[in-house]
């Protein structure tokens, strides 16, 4: 999940979540990243101060109406059993920074599919608003155009609240800091999958071609000797 909006204050807040499948076929939170400036913290309070989903806990269940391939579809967390899911939040349709990032995720959809990962964008707008935004050309006021990812409506704000990203006073979800990298999100998904598959851990700036670390005091020496020759 990733969050964006064009307002000056919400630019300084970020939240990011990747959901992964587990053996029981219930989806688990793999990673949650939060950062907020002092200005943002003093300006807004969120439901996350009372209940924020924690890493390794089961992801909060959600369901709602989404726009998938230009059609309305009822969607729930159960639809992603056995898959990774990037669930990202943004405050409102027809804003300024949001379409650049939603389009960037859409353009990379096939690369996420290649690693068994789906991408869903969520805001508190209605599914009708989502469809209208998709049907707006990209050259016209930041329209989305054709989408290869799903846009989910959270008009009741319950999904945003359950995931701890709702700005209760403003009634919109948090957004990530400006300049989010879709490539970085994809890299993190691949890193999570590598660790789960191989049992080795990924150092800073890891890529699939990079050496990894055996997580023990003795075995880890192999990595450090190799990279610090």
C-alpha cells in the first residue's frame, strides 16, 4: 500500500505496505514503513495511533467495489490468496501527483505479475469516481487512461482505518512522500520472496544478482569477506 496527495502537509507523511501469502493461505503483513515530519504529526491525527497492523500479523480483511479492466467488480482480500499484494493508498482522485504514480505502477503491472504479485490502489472515492478518472485521457488534467492495475473504492473509509492510514480529521488516507519509486517497490517484493525461498537475508541495495548473507555469526563472514576484499 502506498499513499499520496497533493496538499503541502500530507507530502511529509509516508506509509508503505506489502502483503505476502503464508502457509495457512491467510495473507500476512511483510513490511510497513512509516515516516512523518513534526509538522504533519501536529497537524493531523490518524487511527493508526490506536491500532496499526504490525509486521507478521495477518493483514486486515477488506472488501469493496473496484474498477478492474474498466468494469465494476466486488473485491476482497480473499481474491489474493497465494499471491503477494502491493496495496497502496492515495487521498483523492483527480489530484496532481497521484496520477503520475498510479500510471507508473500500471505501466509496471506485468513485471509485478511475473513475480506473483498484484497491485491495488485504494482511495476514499467512489468506484464511479475511479471509473471517471480512468476514462479521462492522460493528457487532459492528469487523467489515468487505461489501467493495468485495480482501483478499489474505500468510500466508507473502513479499509483506510483498518490499515492505520486514515486521517480522521480530513477524512482521507495518508500518501507517501513525493517521488516514490515503483522500481524500489518491485525490488522489495523480490527481496521478501528471496528471503522466504532461500533463507538468506538481503543486504542494503540488494538486487537479484547481488550476494546475500547467511544469517548466523559464522556463516555471515563469507559475505563480508567477499564484499570487503
